[in-house]
C-alpha cells in the first residue's frame, strides 16, 4: 500500500549501487514480496495471478505462431494447417493459443464476478475497476481480431456479421465499414490489418495491466469482508510467501484443467466450420461467435423491435455495446455503503440471479432465436386454395395424410398449396429478451435502489476480528457438540 | 540580499505576449499531429488496385432457367437469376403496398439497350440486408417461403424479386449498379 514503508535492504555492493540509480529490485520487493495483503483472501482472489500467467502464455505462443503464419487470403488457411501438421510442436502451440484464449476469458469472467460480489469497484478502487474494464474491452477486441486469422468459414462470416454492425450507424456507418475493411468486403487488406492489430493489442493489454496493478497497490487489496485494513500488523500478511504460494497453487490447478482441454479435447470449445476454408459465397447455416462472446451476441439479437426513429438493428448494436459500457459506471450505480455482498442479504440474491442470467444468455446466444424452449401447442399444416367462387380460402390440419388428401381432392383450378404453420411457443428470443432486461435492470435499477432501501447485516469491526470469529479455538467460545 | 531584483524580473513579463506564443505553439503542434495522423488513417481506405477491380462483365445467356449464378466482385457476392414465368408472375402480382420496403418488380430491373425490360433476368446483391450473410437460393435447394431466397442466419425470406417479405432484414436485396452491354452481357459495378 502507498502508506507502507519500504522494507527493502540492499545487501550486496551491486544492489546498493543499483538502488541509488534504478531501484527496480526495491519496487519488486515492495510490490510482490513484502506487500501487506489482507490475511483473509479466499481462492476467488487468485484469478488475478492466473490472468497474468495467461497473458504471458498468449503472448509467448502468439509470437511463435506468427513465425509460421502467413496473413494472406490465399495462404492463411494452408499456413495454419501446416502449423498443425508439419511445424515441430506446431499443433501444441496452436492448441495452447486457441484454448488459452478461452481460459483467459473464463478466468476474467470469474475475476469480474468476484469484483462485483465483493464490491471491489467501490471507493477508493474506481480507477482500478475502470482499468479492468478497459483490459476486458481490449481482450474482446484482440480475440475478435485473432479469430479471423485462421481464415475459416466462421472466421470470415462471423467477422462479417460484426463488421456489418458498424454499417448500422446512421450516415457514417458505411464509410466506417469500408475504412475498417480496406475494401468493399472482407478481403486480403482486412486480414493483414487484423493480423497487425492482433499482434499489437496484447502489448497494449500488458501496459494497462501494469496500470491496473499500480492502481491496486495504492489502496491495497479489497477482501471478502469489504472492510478496509485498519491495522497493518493484525489485518495483513506479506504477499510473499503467503499469497505467492496460494496463487501458485491455484495457478497449477487451473493449468491442469487447461491441459486437459489442450491434450484431450482441443476442439471442443471451437467450431467445426472453422476447419473449412473461408468461402464468401457460402454462409454457414448457423453463425455463432466463440463461447465467451455468446452473452453479448444474445443481447444483440434480443432487440427485434424499433424504438422511435431508431431501428432494431442499430438498437441491437447499441444494446450490445451498452452491456459492456455499463460496467464502467458500476462504481457510481451501486449506492450501498457496504462493499461485500456477504453482508447484503437481498443484493446477494439479485447477484446470483445476475450470474445465472449471464450464463443463460450464453445458452440463448448459442441457440437459434426462433427455436421453441416451451412449445405451446403443436405445429399445424395449412392448405391454401381458391374456393368455387374464386376467393382465397384456407383449412388447417393436424395430420399430414388428411391435409395431403384434401389438397389432392381439390381441382387444378384451386391452385392449392400446403405450408407448415408453426405453433406458438416460448422461444429463445423471448428468453433472451427477458434476460437482457434483467441484465440492464441489475445495473440500472436494482443496484441503485437496493443500496438505498436494503438493510445490510452487521459488518465485522476488522479483518482480524472476522478471521478470529471463524476460528472458535482462538476467538470467543462457540458451543460445540460433544465428541 | 533584498527581494527587489526578483520582483523586478517578474514585472517585466508581458502576459499577453506569452499567452500568444503558447497558443500559437499549441496550434502549430496540433496541426503537425493532424497532418501526420491523416496518412496513418487514410492508408486504411481501399487501395487503388482494390478500387480498380470493382466491376465485372457477366454472360447471362449461360444462366439456366429457374436457376442462378453467383459472382464475386471485390469479394462481394451478387446473384444473377434466370426466373421462370411463374416466378415472374408471382413477383409482379405481389401487393407492393403491404411490403416492408415497397418496390414494384419493374423498379428492380434495368432496361436492355433497346429500352425494353428483360424480366427473366434479375440481378441483386447477394448480401442479406440484416447482418451480411449470403442467403441460399435454388441451387442450395431452399428458396424460403416466397420462392426467392432464404437467409439461414436469422431467417429472412426474400421473394422472386429479391424483396424482403418475412424475417428481420430491414430492406430488399439491393439492385447493384449494372447495365446491359449487349443482350447477353451485363456489366456490374460496385
């Protein structure tokens, strides 16, 4: 923490010499060795460390893959296949990079939900939170750009859907689209600039991560009680060895799960269509983004209605970007003075509802919006024909044979045709609309109002006392059943 | 040592002159940044060779009746469809007033060199106006509920004139800028 005195003592002559010129060892010592850290951090707090490891994994494997990749529409797909088949350990590097992106997002979502649960965005950590939101936005951009590079069917058509969103912007949309693509449609110019930016952005992320850690070390860590450190001696432990070991253990467990995916199911998170080379004349029947962007895709597709002069398409785009933008202002939307939801019994229920809504939005994003979840009746067959007076008429049937017999029984002049009439149903679209409403209501209505109305539970006096209260032998005696 | 020389030195400063220099320096720096930024921004626009490859001659006599061919110009797909008499009739008989994007079939054709219309040949963009997927048509065995094209991405149905009839797409498949070079060759440009 900023108020904390440096305990670094240069021992060797070289360390003393360097300390008066570039005190880098002192910075590392004070930031990652003797940094006072709340003693009650649980495993949800290890995901920051996990994320930093994954940033390194992605940058290292990415640099190596770029040595073999060719950013050209005629060669990109083949160069990726060559990496998979011919380059020594190329298959491993690519599977680590592709699955690494998924696990990077898995970790960042856990990290973000943890921040939302324990109120880590509240004063004095607003800047820390906003920097995190910027990193998330950069991650989304990097992942989107990277998904184009294998030049598969999903690369091309997925990117097409997203780039066309910019076309929905009034007046300047088409110009922006052409400028982004470097031509009338996605082509070689697009692939080359996407590659260039995909290589650049991770280093921008690394830069913002440094600011993120700096903004963390000024106020110090939040903790599961949300109560600030009051007495450094009683409430904190040094970062090393206590949290280097705890983070290290979590990193190893997370990497084990990651390895299971890399070695045993490397394609389970991907899409088979991306192993078909991009063809601008054939769109895959079902375009879906990677799983980690599905909730935002579901929000985009949930808006099927116009509001005033804004049409549904533009409105969907606005909603999708607003879903990320709203995160930036959470520190000012949550009006409660209590940080941790441990002591907010009502808010906690809404929070778990929010997590469920995000997961369900992912399911909706992966599904066809018109497919029924709960059918209300069964599909029917409608035979349309002209009756003896030449007027349009229609009859509805439940069974195909009856409908076909009726149609065939009509004369040639009746011009009969048969079509399926879908039964009314509660579809994925409806579910997506309800969940989208809840997503925005959580931030814009529930958090602001609940902070004013909710009666929170009593917070502990200090981190120290909350830890003791959980250890009956050390704290106040608690009745135990006789053994 | 007295403080007189120090105050004297400050009295000599002409604040207006100094502000003027600050503003002019700032403006020159901003202008310099803008001049350097513009090439960096404009380089992302379509290059000259990309723009040059933006039109194509297509022989329409090879399109089978009831079928279509698909061509790419600058990576963008276009449909050239040879419509049957029944398809032309259904395109003409539609009640255009009730459509989302009202257009008659004739408005979606261009005249041949002799000024007549050739309703058998319909040329449209091959990009769904919803989110840019390529709809399927007769060659793929699905023409949607209205006999034209069907976009499988989000379920837009187009009729035999390429007009949007059902689904989320906001407008008809656009008719590109094209002209009849002869009775059997058209030139499509972006």
